[in-house]
């Protein structure tokens, strides 16, 4: 049987996704990735370079998959929030990887930052209402926060909302909260 480099790369990326989601970059082990991918460590280094470059490749694929699955559409921001919530609910590793990225890189530039920034700009344009003369960047950022935080912090969700508050109910709550975000000139000043 001939060696299939495409299949090997895919197995490595799949294994690395699981490993990085569970352990972050610092805690991930190339030995475990190689074993899970049924590949040798040399193949990982040949195809992707060091562990940080492999993490960057995993994130690049993650963001491309997310962009395809939840494209910016002509729907309103609350509908986008619901679709994003559904995606992250079905793919919890995506938020875990983004959280690891934040923990390990902080304010430093991230892999594929230019392309990711363009994607967020596309979301801004697609979700901005025609009469929205307010602050669409803040609205989008808060929408992403409502979705991400709600799913990334199950312990906080449980302690505040209780065990009987379902994810379906939370999805609806988030959509309502996004609809309630001000679209005027700015957020109201506190009195």
C-alpha cells in the first residue's frame, strides 16, 4: 500500500486538535499526537515544523471550518448568535482551542491574525443593520462574548442559572440579549 501524505497530515491535525484542546500548547505532547495519529514524530516535524507551528495549523483549520459552518449572512445579529451557539455546542474543542490561544499568547499576535481580522470585518458588514449608525464592533464583540462565555464556563453557568436551565433555553436567552443590545449612537450613559 502506498504512503498517503494527505491522509497522514489529516490524522495528525485531528490528533493535534484533540491534544491541544485537552492540554494547550505547553502541555501537549508530540509523542501522544504521533501515537494517536498513527504517524511518526518525524512526519509531524516535516509537515508542520515545531509544536507551535502545528498549533497554528490546527487553529487555521479550526477558524476556516468555523467560517464555513457559520458564515456571516444577511440575517440579524441574534440569528448569527444562535447559529454560532449551535456550532460551539456541537464542537466544544473550538472554544477550548481559542481559550488556550488566549491563555498562552495573551495580547501577542495570533496565527492567521490578518485573515481572521478580515473574517470579523466580513461579519460586521453582514450583520450590521441598514439603520445601524451605532457601534457595530462593540455589538459583535459582546455577541461573541455572550455565546463564548456561556458555553466556555459551564461551572459559572450552573452556579448562576442552576442545573435546570437548559442550553436550549440559554440559546434563546442569548438571542434575546443580543436583540436588546443598543444600536443607537452609543451605549447609554450611566446616570
